């Protein structure tokens, strides 16, 4: 009997292994299908950063060819300035951030950094000069410290400590019994949306890219968490060209310039005060968010 059992047991093992491998393959193929295709042109040079000026020239883009999300979008972010992008849900704000990081190439027009079309230089060089804090940061199943250090592998302790301070993470880390050695991620400590974004900000501080893109988390944060992020961002943005995709207008009142997106194009631009006095889209959004804030 045992002679029969052993080969059957082995066959069962082989069957399970093959099934697992096929499932892994399926998920990998699904991932590849969803991964955007950005291909470097043959012999494309690296992006050469000068002052860090960004320009979107007549940009048209859609995830599917028959549905344009951005239509002839024009905007400029002068070097060292902070631009906030606001607009109704689905207006294309996060799409704009993804295009600047070259997750996708535009269908028409171009995005230029210091006069160079980012579709004509290597994708890697664009990603070296542009650092992004995404809406939903992925944390690895490792310590908070390693998660931060990932911003610049090999960073020294002093720089990591400084990033922790600038990202306003010190209080949070000190409150944990194991401090920055605490394991986070799927199988570790679950951290809040606000803490996650501050870990991402610390990574970006370490990365030291001259251009920063901050895609604010859509889910509501309490005012304490929001203030911590706004302060962290103000520190990191100093002297950098910064694009902030804002879902809450209260986080962008200090921006050098604000653009309002609607139907894939810029419909208003100005400072907070200028836009309020125009009594248009921005003023409406502001009034709506103030009313919501009063009800919470
Ligand atoms: P929100 O304020 O709700 O985050 P948003 O202005 O950032 O919205 P985007 O996330 O840029 O909007 O999305 C713009 C449009 O593009 C939406 O209609 C959305 O459904 C669509 N879209 C976003 N990502 C994809 C994708 N990967 N594939 C197909 N369509 C997408």
C-alpha cells in the first residue's frame, strides 16, 4: 500500500506545484497586460537637467484611443515654483502626474523638461530627475527604516534621520515600541494613509530629485494628519519645481500658481486669491469644500 501511496503523494505535489506556477504566470501576464508600454527611442539621450522648468504643450492623452482624458492641455511650471492642479473628480489630475513621470507617452503634443521632450530622452533619466509621491504608496514587508532607505539605496544614517525629521515622522516612529525597526506592509503593522504618504515623502527627500510630483491621497484625512503632510511637503518642496495634485483645496492655498482642470484642459489659472475673486470653477469648488468641512 505504502508503495502506491508514495508515488501518488508525489504526483499530488507535482500537480499542486504546476498549478501554483500557472497561477503565478497568469498573474504575471495580467500585470504585463496592464503595464503601460513606454519604449525608449533608439539611441535616445538622457535628460539633461538645467533649471527644472516643466511645460505641457498641447497635450492630448487617453488610456483608450477612443476616449481622451486630456485634450490640448497647456501649462508651465517655472523652475523652483509650486503648481497646484485642482478640479472635479475624474478631471484628469492624476493622469497628468503619471504622464510627467512617464508612466505613459502622450498621444499628441509633448511634455518638456528644460526644453527636452520627455518622450525623446530615456525613461530612466526622466525618473531620476522626477520623484513622485503617489496617491497610494506601496510599503514593502520590511522595517520602516528600510522602506524609507529605498528612496536612495546606500544612503547614510544621518541622511535617513534627516529625512525622518523633515517628513514629520519622528513622533510616529518614537511612539512604536520597536521604533524605525517596526515591520510594516501587508504582513506587518498597518499604517494609516497619512503615515504612508509621509513615509513616501521621506523616500522622496532621500532621492533628492529636482522635480517633485505629489499626488495627494483621495481618502479624507483628519486635520492633524493633513497638517503634518502639508508641513512635510512644504519642507521638501523648498527650492524644487513641484506639482501638487490636490483633492483638498486647503492644502494648496500657498501654491505659486493653481490651475483648474475641467474636461481635460485648463479652464482657470491664478493664485488662490485671484481665483477666488474670479468667482468661477475654483471659487465654486472652494465654497463646496468649505461647506463640507463645516458639516464634519
Ligand atoms: P480623482 O480626483 O477622483 O482622483 P482625477 O482628476 O485624478 O480624479 P484621473 O485619475 O486622472 O482623475 O482619471 C481621469 C479619467 O481617466 C477617469 O475617468 C478615470 O476613470 C480614467 N482612468 C484613470 N486611470 C485609468 C486607467 N488606468 N485606465 C483607464 N482609464 C483610466
